[in-house]
């Protein structure tokens, strides 16, 4: 603006020389500018003795003063505008860096809504996680129960298996024990039979006063077998049973034949073979009238039955009807050959109490025949024939035993090693 001045500074040395910031006379009021007293003292142009400028000069001065006032006004306006601009800039800046309450509330509302959404998402996620956790816990618990059940079942199976193994071991031990028992018992019986044989040899040689009675019961087990065993057990009497599974003698009774076979054996008696069928009839029997093969089969069947039920193989055979009867129907060589092939010796009897169906004696007769026959022949070793299906025989036997003992006899079981096997002949029949 100052550059718009048309006049040069040479005409206004005081103006151009005035330093910035010093008071500008252009700002003075027109009254002050027009005061003649004041201007007289300082303005040399107004000194009275000085020649007044001409009219052009006064006009230029007037224009200069008007210009000065205009410039002053413009400067004032510019200053005002500058202030206003600065104020506007400050206000705008403030507005720019600050929030209005509305903006703040809106922003808070947005943030609150966002926070609520985040919280909702978190809550949903937590619920989802909780559900998943619960499901996993349930699965784990279920797995645990199943595992527990499986473990219990496994434990029970193991316990059962152990029990079965223990039972199996016990059974094996028992089987071995029984096998040993059989072997040992067979050996003991051999030893026992050998001792009896040595006693027999002494008796036959006259070196002992002891006499032996081999009382035998044929055709059983029968109706009186159990009672006879009771008596024998109570009185230390040992006898010999020539058994026949199908002997059809009257009085056989409904008895447990295998159990009786075992008891006969267990009590130390001798259990031997008297054929399976016992059919020795000359007309219809299968022992002697149907050939040697039939006879052999009937011996074999009885042999098998005794071994199965007692554990001992029998080795003494008694012919149903006696050997003499058999030899009349089948040659003796064939019969003895068949018996030998099956591991048998045979024996008859020395005394017969004749307690058969035809005579059917009472107990007194049985007793009398037993004791009288022994007394008559007075053998050092006697074999007596009777039948354990006959009740009269049972009572006669109980009476005869003490009487025969009084004659110096002891009652022993008959084994195949016995001297009597090869030296007994039928004396009474
Ligand atoms: Zn018989």
C-alpha cells in the first residue's frame, strides 16, 4: 500500500526517514492535524516568517493528507480483517480438534453399541465354548463309564479265567494223582497179592498154622451186595466177587452196579469176571453154544465193564456153570486159549453152599453147608461158592464167618497170583 504512493520520498524526507514503529502522524485526528498552534511550533512550513506555498502545493498536501487518512483506514480495516481471520482460524482449529457434545454423544453411543456387540459376541462365544466343554465333559464321563465297565468286565473275566486256570490246574493235579493212585494201587495190590502168595506157600509147606478162606459171591452186583459189604467192612472180612453185568438171576434188584463195583474194590475185595451175559444154558445160552467167538466176546465185555468202573483189570475168570460144564460144550483148549489171550486164569470152587434157584436153601442151610464142607475136606486154602443176590446167603454168610474163623481161617481176597488158582478142584457142587 505504501508502494502505491505516487510521490517520491524526496519530497517527504521525514516520512521516508521515520523508523517503523514510531507514531505515525497519519493516525492523528483531523482536529489535531488542523491545529495551528501545534503545527506552528514544529512545522517549519507553517512558520509565519516563511513564505506560504502556492496553491498546487496546498492541493498536493491536501491530497496527501487524504491519502494518508485513506491508508490509515485501509490499514485499520486490514488489521481488523487479519484479527477476524486469526479468530476464525482459531475457532476452526478448535472445532477441528474438539468434539461437540452431539458428536461426543453420538460417538459414545456408537462405541457403546460396538461394545455391546462385542460383549454379545463374547457371551455367545462363551456359551458356545461352555456347550462344547459340557459336551466334551459328557463324552469324557461317558468314556470313563465305558472304560470303567470295560475294566470291570476285564477284571471279572480275568478273575474267572484265573478261577478256571486254578480249577484246571487242580483237575490236572487230581488226574495225575488219580493216575498215580491207580498205578500205585496196582503196584500195591501186586505187592499185597505177592505177600498172600508167600503166606500160601508157607501154609502149603506146613510152615504156618494159618488157613485161608476165599469166600466168593457170583452173579452180582446184586440185591444183597451192599449189606454183605457192610458186614465185611465191619468185620475185617475180604471176599471175591465174580461179577456179571447181565446175570438174570432172581433178586438182582434195582441196584447201582457200577457204584457197588467201586465199593467192592475200595474195601479191598477182589472183583473178577463171570461173563457179561451169564447165559450158559445148553440150549439157548450164548456162552458155550454159539462158538468160541461168542464166549470170548462175553468175557471181553465184562472185562471192559469192570476196568471202566474199578480202574483194575480183572484177571481171574469163573465159568458160569463151572469149568466142567463149559468143557462139555466147547473144547477146553479153545476156552483156555481164549481166556489166556484176554489175560485170564480161571478158577472153580472147593465148596458150594448151593444157594441157587433150584435148591434155594434158607440161611441155616447155607451156614451148615459152608461150615460142614470145609470141615469135611479141611483144606488149608478153601474157596467157597455163593451168590450175592440171595438174602438167605447173606444171613448164612454172617453166621458162617465166625464159625470158619474158629476153625483157624482168615478171609482174604483171591488174586491171580494165588496158589489156589491152579490147585482148586470142585469138591462139592
Ligand atoms: Zn454164576
